């Protein structure tokens, strides 16, 4: 176990990442259950969904938590008179920065920005817009496993010079081993600390290493630790909260409320939705490929694993 560290922030992504499994069609009871669980468990932040623009994505296809409108969030959290902070994620290319309310008009505390390398100019614009409107900000730099060291160095330096508060190591493909996570965490940390920033870790579980990679990043100096209840998330899922709270070993965190939520909400949900470790996700993780082919194979209950592997390796 880790020594007690007051600077660690446990960050729940159950609704946001879990929403990728069901297009954000969660009931209010489920979302309120996650919120109340995070409060009771002493979690620091909850990412209640995405704030994509309904002018760019269909409100018929996607549920409320793909858009996280102010009135929907307040229906769940009210004025949020708790220590838990509320976050939403902005996907570059799916949000309209002018739609972002000033912080004094919103119960949201933090805007999280997800961006690919080629979208960095837009990401920086949104970082500065959110900062100017009074929000905390983070940035998830996605698909870095396929980015050259020279390009990554350049982008990290550019991001560190913005007003962003936290820069995230994001294992988009769930392909990192602990030694790679440690190397990247130290690289990000060196740049971030030089500019007064912090770093975070968002790990996927394609090769069963989300928890291990989160621990490795934490031990390297990462302070913002993403997790989801029961690992709920796209494809193979994420670092499970119930594992992380126990490892962090801080008295402000309580595991029992999480187990109660799993018993009440996750057990029935597992009968409806499909997530977690499987061979197709393992293969895409090992090959550093986006899990879209694995999603398709799993949806179609295709267990032709040899053919799946050969198709991906014959490109």
C-alpha cells in the first residue's frame, strides 16, 4: 500500500466512460446513485458526462449524459453542497466553446478536454475559453502510443504553456505496460512541473493492466487518478474504483458505499450491458489498435479469434 498522500485525487469516470457502452442512456436513478456513492466514498471528482453540442450530435441517438445540460446536471446534484467536484468532458470537434456557460452560472467545476494531436490548436482554444470562464481544466492527449517522441515533446511543451491545470497520460488503446506508463508519467511530470501543472492517468483494461498502470503512474508522481465503479467503461473498461480506493490507503476514502452501489446497480446492469476483459479487446490492445473492431466482434458474438487476429495483422 501507498503512504497516505493528501495530494492524491480520485476521479470517478463511471458515467462518462461507461456511457460509451450504452450511448449515455442511463436512468436518473443510476446517475444519482453514482453521484451519491462518490460523495459517500469520499471521491474527489465525478465526471458526470460529456458536454457535446446537440447541434453536432443527435439527441435521439444519445442520452442526456452525452450533452450534460445544466438543467440535467442540477436535476441530479442540485447545488452540490458537498466536497465532491463536478466535471464534464469536451470532445474536440463535438463541442461548441461559445455554448459553455460562465462558471458562476454552472454547478460544474471542471472542463476536461479530450484531443488528438492534430486537434491541438482547437484544444488550446477551448482550454483558454474554459479557464477564462472560471473553470478548472484538464486535457487528455489521446492515442499517444502512435505519436513520435519528437511530436509528443513538442505538444506537451505547448500544452504546459497554456492555462490548463492537469495534463493526462491517456492509455487510449489499453496497450501500455507498467514500464511504459512509468516512462510517460515521468516525461509528462517533468514538463508539467516546470510550468506549475499536475498530471493524471486514465487507463483502459484491454490487457488487464489498468489498475497496475494507475498504481505505476501514482508511484511516479501522478496525482489525478481516473477510475470507474466495477471498471465500467468502453470495451474492456477502466481501472476499478473499488481496487483503487483500497490501495490509496487514505482515511477519507470509503469502499463500502462502492460495494453497495455495485450490489444494487452494477449486478443488474451486467445482465443488460457488455464490458470488461475479452480476447478481441486483448488483441487490439496488444496490437496498439483502436478497439472498434473488438467492439464489433463482441457485439456480433464473433468468437473466431484466430481470424480476428489474422485480419488485424494482415494490414
